[in-house]
């Protein structure tokens, strides 16, 4: 494999782009309820009642699809306005319309009219699709709005061209109220935010002033260089150009995405639980492998990215993890997975893809696999699985069915350790719970719903807030710090602790945001106590009656401090 030293030439320059405001979500977040008694935390070094991992991940594919309505269905919950969660005057608004469209209707034929206070501001069609294949209409940076309350009205198929009027039972129109806050309500750091660029040998790194990534940029630059080097070495391919890397101050999807540029979530409260270096290698792989496989399919592309980075969210033995998956009965037949990759339970799909890719590479080496990988495209056969099958015959002298059988026999001969099984079970539960949280409290972050904008267009036309503003209520902070603690426990192999935290998170979400059990109550109490002293908690660790909190000033500054608190009676108090 080729090796080269990526030199560092750091050039920082400011882009004179002022941060603009954000948008509204139609469904309000429920107000949390704090019972009066705060008892001792349920997590300690001596927990005696471990919480069993959920035996089945909640998002495994179901055999029976949900029936679609006979006509277009649009509700207020199908309308998303960016940036989220709050719009400020001066913000450039992006509107996303995601209705339900029956299979009999071609989405591109559905007209979309968007009106602001009765005045038409955008017209188009449902010409985009998310990772699940669901159609949507997207209108990027179409207008700004003054402070106050506004009505956004969306009409689909306004002229009844698809079905004649009257439309019995049709719901092709919806309205939401958009509340725009005054620009003065923004923090000074966000009002004065500018794009910052750091150029290195491999990359052009973009971030925004006043963010965690801007603060840590000197440390992040060599990590990004190393990640690109690892991806390049694994693929035996040098990047043909400098890679644009955008560091976002919020969780989007699983924590990153790549097109012609990379977007990586980098936050002080990373509730997605992904190790940064792993994500950087993964997304760099997606950029570099397009040079020789520009039309590769999702199943193989994600499998290659996990293989190249040596694991999905952290370094791991892919083969043993796949053997654990098989022993637990989570396996999805390859034909089904290849043809409909992203809707399958996320971690299972990526793990199977990575294990199958690794198996093929081990059979005949990277060179043979690279030729195979580059040849499998969507237009090679009627289905993606058929394309894989035909190319396996050409490059491996086998069929998909035979290769799958041989690969499964290989995995069945690998005995996974109890730790590997527990790790996989807990990981599945963690990410299913995280996506459950996103759907209820951070819906535009969910990977099947998220608007994944081209970051260069955001920098040139949109708002820095499109990649950086995020929900910051005490409910969000409390639940997200619990996720951070659960991820740390998971990565440390403390599966009992991780499951105790996940139990508490799920219970809180199930109850509509009511913090009912002692552990959740203590996290919320700590958030409130630290907030009273003018800080925003980013991570919280509870051990018996003591807590350690890393926090940033609530005024928008990013300097991290560590606070120690002690539970005295029913109250958390700061200690010296």
C-alpha cells in the first residue's frame, strides 16, 4: 500500500458572512414534569440489578408494509422549516414538504405551492427523495420573515390535475404557524458568526466561529489529515483534489454525510455516540472511492466505508460482530438488503455489508474486489441484487446465492464471545433509542428525514445556522447528556450501565417528556442546577452521590469547564 506524508500548511481566513436565524417546528416539545422528591441516583459503581438489553432491535424490517392512503396525504407534521428549532428575523428560510404519496402517483408530477401569509413564495414539485425513497419537495433559502407570527400554507396538486375535483377524503393542503423571533434574541456569538477556513495538504476545512470545532481547530486538523491518509491507504488511491470538510455543531443523521464534500458532526454534546476518527475515515472513504467507482451502489459503498475504517462507530472485529448478529437471529437476506438498503435497521445493514465486503476482499484481494466494486451499478441489471449477482459471476466465478451461503458458513464457524454479543445487542438498542429520541425531539436530525444540504451552497447562500443551530431546551440537554453517558459506557464495555441509562431515556420519551425515575430526575436536576449558575451542561457523569459536569457558558461562549457537584439531601450543590 502506498504511504505518503501529508504535510500541514494551515491557513486560516475569515469569510464575511453573518449568521442568520432559524425556523420553527410545527409540533411543540412537551414540557417536562419534575416530581418533587430527588432521591439517590440509580447508577453507581455497585449496581446490582442489570438491565437486560432489548432482545430485538426496534427497527428491524417488517414483512408487511404499511398500506398507503388512496390519495396524497399532507399534514402540518409533513412541513419542516429550516434552520431549526427557532427562526429569527433575517434568517433565509428553507422549506421541506414530505407528504405521503401513493405508488400510483408519480411524485415529480405533483405540483407544490408554498404561500407565506397568503403570498406565493415558492412553486415546484416533489422532485427529491430521502434515503428511504420517500419523495419530498425542497425549497432552499426562498425568503426571510420579519419578527412575529406568520402562516405557511402548502397546497399539493393545486389545479387537481392528478385527480378530478372534488377529491373525496383528500388531504392535499396544510398550514403551520411560523413564529419568528427578533434578531436581538440571538446570542452575540451567533449574530457575529463567520465562516472560517483552514487549508492543509489534503483538505480545506470549513467551520463557523463560536463553535466547538472552531475552538478545537488546531487539534482537529491533524486528525482529519490522518483520517484521509488511512482512507487513502486502505483504498490504495490518492485523492485527486483537496477534500472539503465541513464541521457542523449539531448531530445530523448518524453524525456525518458525504457527497462532493464531507459534513461531520462535531459537538460538545455528541449524543450520536460515534468516535470522531471513525466517522472521518468513513466519510473520506466515500469521497475517494468515487474516483474509481463513481456509480457504486449503497450496499457496497457503505460496506467498503465500514471495512476501510475498521468498524462502524468504533474500531471492532467486523467478522466476530457479524457472527454475533447471525447467532442473535438479526440476519437480513442479501437480496432484500441490497435492493432496499437504507430502510433496513441501520446498524444491521451496515454490519452485514461490511462483513460481506471483507469476506470478498479476503477471498481474492483488494484488486479483484475493486474491479468488481466499480462494475456494480444500478443500470447493469433490472435490480441491484441482480447486478451484484452478474458481477460476482464475472469476477468471482460464483453467484450471489452461492457467495452468500459460503459467507454464512464462514461466519457460523466463528464463535462470538459473550462480550461481542452483549456489545451488539446494546449498540442496536442505543441507536434505535437515539432515533426514537430524534423522531420525537429532534426530527430534522433523523437520517431518513434530515435535509442534507450541499455544504458549499449553505456557505454561499444559506445560514451558518443551517449546520449549527440545534434544540437547546432543558429536556433536550438532559436526554442528550444521558445518551453521551450511555455511549461512553457502551464503548467501555459497561453494558449494564449503558442499558440502565437507555431504560431511563426510553421511559422519559414514552411518558411524553416527563422525568419520572430517579436517574432521569437527577439528570434534569443537574441540568437545572448548572444552568442556574450560568452554564450549559454538555456531559454529565453520576457516581453514587457525586456528579461531574463539563459545561460551557450559557452566553454562547465555547470554553469548557469542569464542575463537581454533590447530592445533599434532595439537592445537587456545587463543591469547591
